[in-house]
């Protein structure tokens, strides 16, 4: 009981801290250097070939996960409870197209279509974890508001950029607050299970993917044949596959 109370306390501290961060931090603009990736090789008439083609990993995992949750996996949940899982993998599938489109011609305009499906997946994932370990009803109730909030964070930044004063604060919160809260929920509320291990694998893969993204140029200089950003796509997709694999093991197919 004390462990769960401590967990709720930490959740509220993170939420209040996020609100304070948004309130007191100055607007964060999009750095134009973000669009300058280390590997800009063109192959087979495809610009930025490896950053584009590495999104096939998301396409495969997203398609497989969507197929499993839409048609094959019998979770023992009601349809409404399974919806977050379906939306998560559909979002991963759409990430492949949005990210590939962005990397063909990196700009703020194309970046919108990279970030939008990512926020859909982030928010659906957060709803999944809340539904699994805190409250099924709360997880279901928050699914749509979370997705709407994620979409607003992207378009709020984009409309600001159009008018010359873009602000990434809300998008940053949408991406990183769940990344903090999900481990707290897993530590303080989740019992040891196959599926909880899947969530941990996804979190570790995501952290590694951000590391690879940050050292994009350094990794490309060392490896020559592939950049950190291309590896980021592959590693993030592998983490999603591990979550799907553990979900399949946890729940029987039809």
C-alpha cells in the first residue's frame, strides 16, 4: 500500500513539475540545424536514402502489430480496452510513411507528418500502460483526450512556426512526460509479468534510439556505412517488436 501511495505521489510531482516547466520556461523554437543529418547520400534516385529506407522497420512492425491486434490476438478484453493497442500499432505503421516523407526533404513542413503519427503512438502507449496497471476505465477514458493533446502539441508548434514564433514546449512534454511516468507506473504498480518486461524493453530501446539520434554524425564518421539517425529508426522499431512479442506471449491467439 505504501509503495502505491509513493507511486501516486511521484506521478503528481512529475505532472506538477511539467506544468511548472511549461509555465516558466521560455518558448522553445525549432533549431534549423535539426534538419541537417550526417548521412545525405542519394541512391536509386531516393534522397537521403538510408534515413528513408530504414523506416521499413517501422512499416513491418507496425503492420504486424496492427494485424495481430485487429484480427488475431484474443486478449480477453472488451473492444474498447483493446482499442489503445490497435491505435498504437497503427500509429507505428504510419510513422514509417511520415518519417520517410520527412527525410526525403527535411523541413518544418514535412516534420509535421513525422511527428504527428509519433505522438499518436506515444499517447496510445501511455493509455495502454495506465489501463494495464492503474485503471482500465481511466486508461480508456484518457485515450482520446491524450491523442488529441498529442495532435495539438504538433499543430501548435507548426502554426507558431508559420507565424515566426514556433514553440515546442508542449510537444516536448507530450514526448517526455510519459517517458518519465511509464517507468514510475511499472516500478510502483506493475506486478512481474511477461508484458511488463516488454514495456521495459521498449523504454530501453527508445532511450538508446535517442542516444543514437544525438550522436548521428559521430556514429556516421566511425561506421561510414550507416548513421546514428538511421540506426535510431531500426532500434526503436526493434523495441516495438519486443513489446509486441511479449504481448503475444502474454495473451493467446485465436
